[in-house]
């Protein structure tokens, strides 16, 4: 078991190296004039020349890569063109808001998606199965950004229930002091007993939460259903039923535990999708997370920032998959 | 062109299987409807200039007098901020989406399939190298690579297709490689090796034709996802550029106006949903038909 | 007087791609309380299907029960809903020993966890008492080193060990009616004997009724009071086991018995090849029957008493097969 984890970790590092290499390739080798890209569209020729030296573009490629890796390992992702601030810092600031959304979608995926898949598989071809399957396939066909707009149209414009965007209403932002312990608004406000802020934050997270949570629920429900269908056909399920074990135990313990591998894989995948979906949804809701950051970076052609977010997201995803693989290894058969 | 006739000959049994699967596909009512809708979409895409009421609006004409009109008998889907007929723009958008999706998937296949065949067919060091590269590419969250690549190549539709192809090929390589490995051990390949047929020839004449089926299935299932990806890229500003009437771009532009012009965001979105949905449904159907081959009752 | 366990006119089919395939067609089968009945048949004869039908665990869309009654202690099981089967019968009153221990043990739980689950459900014991009971069950099936065995996963055990776990699981239910589907299949002869003796003892002690399914006539002779010969879902002959074996009337039964090697010198007169065309109606054994006549392909023989409690479904009953 330990050997497996070690091997997997090593593979993860190799992969991260590969990821770094590809991103390096993207920034230095592909563009026609990397220096110009680095300093943006409004740079003067002198700035471009300076950038060329700074980036070491006159050096041979492997030296460049060396410097690049060195920077990466120190956590130096360069500076944003628009704000002139170190990208790493800006990412850290924007991270908590995105994590809130990712957390919601993961919770939804696990606690709504999985049960939906299980029930759907158990009652195959009954009305609840058809409904759930239609829902799942429908939901993964929806463009997330469009869902966001439609929800805003419906619930803000027409029904006036939920706010248009942002984490807090401007009124609160201006009049009250926002607690800042962990950076997680919901957590901080709850812990400091600031219920008005907490409720306000809760109200603001509903629409973005639904927008970003739909896809993972559909995806996980689909995958869980197909995994469970196979499992429920197995002899040990029939045997368990013959011993008089309750459906509750048979489904949620005996059957589900056999699907850990595929389940954790698909949950990891859905988190990956969520991460990218935040790029599409945050700007719609003016949600101050990494997604808005990269969206404005793209518009403003802030290449260093785009690069920074790419590397950061890719690395997170690699780590995420590492965790998922380790969970899969918990299956006793794999350990053998 | 001997290799071509050899190639088609080895494809024969898979073609027959295909026809049978096609038959079975039509059993389910939902699948049948999806199939019909897909045919309709293709027709719309092909005959766009004849179907759209104001074809000029989809390309370059503007009509400032009628800007931001709600849906009416003249403009079924309303108009945008330049007075262009949304219906026509959405219709042309069908053309763009289908075209770009097919090209992107095609390119991905072009890269991924040979690589997979070589990896699986040759084995050894080549296999390891190719698979590691595949792993690295697959470690990027879906879409991320396409976003980054589009940003750096320059935001336009052509680069978007290229970026998608470069993000997508690893999936196909994996599938083909898996197939190739299992076929490699089969009798007829061993026989070919025994008589000394060069490895490359073995790969392309014997292994490749037999590995086609699952990858074609996967590719057709992917079309829905690719359409969504293109729309997402365009939404971010990395794909189609104005005045191209790509659905994602339409929705993106609508953001400024949609609170007072609901039709602007709604109709392109519905177009996306319907298109992606039917492709996903067909993909599901294809998968179900091929999977329970062992569980037929 | 009705027997403790009785099957009447049971007809079961399976939906396949090509249509409905008839799997079981049992006129009558009865088992008295505390008795053992041996059902003998080759693979594919429908034995496991019968077991699953009794428990109400036929695979859902595929299995169809056309007609029939299965009486257990005065109640028709086929009339029961799934809830009732779960609540009153499965495990509680009817338990099953499955045929293939590898596929019927959950691979992601330890043997101990699975055993304790069943004990908790059927005997309503938890905690330490449950643990002790589990150990007890393992000892009953003669599994050594019971303590360590509990923490093993199914794939870590040998075939014989798994088989005994399956038996322990069924016994842990404490049911009064046991269906044993080839319980000694993968076990070597000495353990086989042990298990059979165990079942005989338990039967004596708890007055368990047993439906013993086997593919080997010899086994049946040892433990079972009555025996039935199943072929293609139909019972061709039944009666007191010793009598059926000693004076087999049906050609198929004779074939089965002659296939038991009594000593090396006796040649195996085993004919399992299809020698005539298959027929839709008529005797199901027609196509392999050496002594069959044309009439046998036209009319279906029913079980008729032939000698005391022995019954045969054959028009040519009594003729010795060459």
C-alpha cells in the first residue's frame, strides 16, 4: 500500500513536470513574439526589448526552462500586467471565493448525485429512473454560463428573489465591517456571530451555487448509475438479499462500497469541470474568485495572469487526481 | 492503392456490426427523436442561406433602426443591438457549431489515432513514451488547456478548433492503444509478424482497421461536448469573434443587454442545449447498444 | 395432508433476445418437515433457477413465473409481495447456500464483516456477543484459526475455505428451510464428507428441512430421504432415494447412475450426446434417449406412481437401458 502511494506520488511529480513543460511551451515557444505577449498589446518597443531580456528570451531554450522552473518552485508566477502585483498573491486573494463554489458543487455531487445514481440504478426503467436519467443527460448538455444568465433573468429580474451577483450586497459592504479570518466569508461570518452578514452571504451564494452545481450532479449521477447497474447484477448482491439483509444495507453499503473506484474518479473529474466552469460563471455573478480573475485577464490580454491561473489549476487538478487514486487504492482487492 | 482495398476488406465485419447497431438504436423512442433532430440540424446547417429570413444579418448587414426588438412576426427571435435578426443568426450558428465540432474532432482523431496505434502496436519504449505524454495532457482539467492555448495562439475560431484538437487527442490515443494491445496478441497479427511483415505495415493494415469501432463511437459521443467547449471558448472571447454568429459569442454579447432583452440570451442558449442534448442522447444510445453485447435479452 | 414444503405446477421462463425460454416445468415436489430432498440434475437443468424462485430472487425483467404454487408451511410464497418475502422469509425462514463462493461473497468486505451482518440481522445480536457467534459459526463449518479468518477478504481465501464461509453464512440465518445449491462442489472428498455429516447433524438437531441440489447422484444417496431427477426443468423421476437409485425406471436416471464409477473395472456407460432431433412437445429427454420411440416425441409423459412412493415420467418406464 505504501509502495503504491509512493509510486503514485512519483508519477504525479513526473506529470507535474510535464505540465510545467507544456505551459512553458505555450508561453515561450508557440507565440510569435513571447516578449510582446508578456508585456501586453500597448507596450512600447523599449518595454518589449526589456521583457525579452527579463524573460531570458535570448538565452537558449533549456536555460530558459531552467529559470522558468526555478521561478515556479519559488512560487513566482510573475506579475500581472494590469495590476502590476505578483500573480501568486492575487491568486491567493481570489482563491477562497472560488473554493466556496467548488465546495458547494462537490457537496452537491456527492450528496445529491450519488444517491440519485443509486436509486436510479435500483429502480431501473421505472419512472424515477427515466426522470433521473433525463435530468442527468439534460443537465450536462447545458452551457453553464447560459444557465447563470437564465437564472439571473428568472430569479432576479422577474421574480426578484435572489440578488444579481456579488458575494454581499453593497449596502452591507459599505455599512458593516467584514470579518476576515480565513478568507472564507461564510465561515468567518458564522464564527464571529455576524448573522446578518452570514445570511446575506448565503442569499448571494444560492444562484451561483445552483449554476455551478448542476453539471457535477448530472455527471456523477450518470456515472454512479452505470457503475451500480453492473454491481447490482452481481451474485453477491443476490446472496446478500437471500440472507434477508435490508435493501438499505444492500444498496448503500454492500453495493456502493464496490463502486468507490469509479465514484471517486468521477467526483474528481467533476471537480475538474467545476474549476473550469468557475471561469465561465464567476464573471456573470461578479463573484470575486479565480474565475473572474482569469476572465478579465483574457479580455485584457494579461498573459502572465492567464499563465499563472493555468499552471495553478493544472497543478491542483493533478493533486486532486492523486488523492482520488489513493482512495481507489483503498479497495482491498487492489492492495493485494 | 492496394492498402486501401485491404483496409476496407478488414472493415467489413465491423461495418455489418454497425448496421445492426443502427437498427437497434431506433428501438428507443427518445433515440429515434434525437436522430431525427440531428438530421434536421444538419439540414438547417447546410441550407442556412435558404432557411434564414435575413441571411445578410448573419454575416455583415446591420439594421440599426430595429435594434433590440422583442420577438415579433417579423423577427421571430427578436433582434440584437445592431438590429440583426436573431433567428437568422442562430440558424447560421448551427452551421458554425456543427462544422467546427466536426473539424475539431476530426483533427483530434488524426493526431490521436495513429499515435495510439503506434503505441499499442509497437509496445516497448515507444508505448511508454507516448502513454506518458498522454498522461500529462490528460492531467489538465478539461477545457483548461484549450483556454490557455487559444489565449496564446490568438483568439479566433481556427485556433479554438486547433486548441480543442490538441486537448482532446489523448482520449482517443488511450482507446486505440488499448484496442491495439489486445489485437496485437491475436493470431493473425502474430502470423503476419512471423512472415516478417514490417511493423508499420502491420500496424496500419491489420491493427488499425480493427480498432476503429470504439473510437468512432467515442468521437460521436464527444461531438456534443465539443460544441459546448467551442461555445464556452467563444463566450470567454477566445473563439469566434464578432460578427460571427456563434452561439457562445451571441450569449456573451447578450450579457450587456439581456436584463432588458431576454430573447437575446435565451434563444442561442436553447439552440446549444437542444443540439448538445441530442448528440449526448445518441451517444448514450450508441454506448448502451454496444455495451450489453454480453447481456442481450 | 399437505406437506411442509410443496411445489405445484411451477412454470418459469426467461426472457431472452430470441424470445422466452422455458426453464422450469415442475409438476409436483414435496418435502416433509425435517426431511432432506435431493434434487439431481446436470448443469443448466434449472436447479439454481428453482432455488431463486423459491426465494423470490429471480432477476427482475428477465425471469417470468408463468404459473404455479410454492407452499411453505401453509403459505403460498409466490403470492407474497417482495416486502413480505423480505420481512418474513428470506433468511428468517428460508436460507440458501450458494453454488459459487467466489462470486457470492462481497469482495470489499471481510468475511467476518459479512458474517456479522447476517448474524446481527437474523439473530439480533450485536457487539461482542455477535463476534463470539461468528467465531462459533466458523467452528461449526470446521474452519481452523477462526479468529484470524474473520479479518480476511474473500480473495485471500482458498476455494474450499470460501465454500465453507458460504455455508456458515446460510447457517447463521438460523432458518428452518435450507436450500443447499451444490454446497460441496469445490471441496475435496474428505471435507465433503464432513460437511454432509454436519448437515445431517444440524438437520437432526434443529429439524431443518433441506432442499439439497446436486449434480451427482451418489451424494444424494448419502444424505437425502427422497430424491428427484431434474432434466431440462422437468422432474423425470422421484421417490425415496435408495429406491430410485436401486431401481431406477427412467432411462435418464439409469444413465446417471451408471455414470457413477463404482470401481475401475466397470465401464462408464455414459451417453450424453444428442442422438435425435430436438422436439417441441413430447418428452424433454427424447433427443438423448437411447430407447425412445416415436410416440415419445408426440406426447409429454407425466409423473405416475410406479412402485410405492416412487414416481416416473416415462412411457417406457421400467425398461432397462442396454
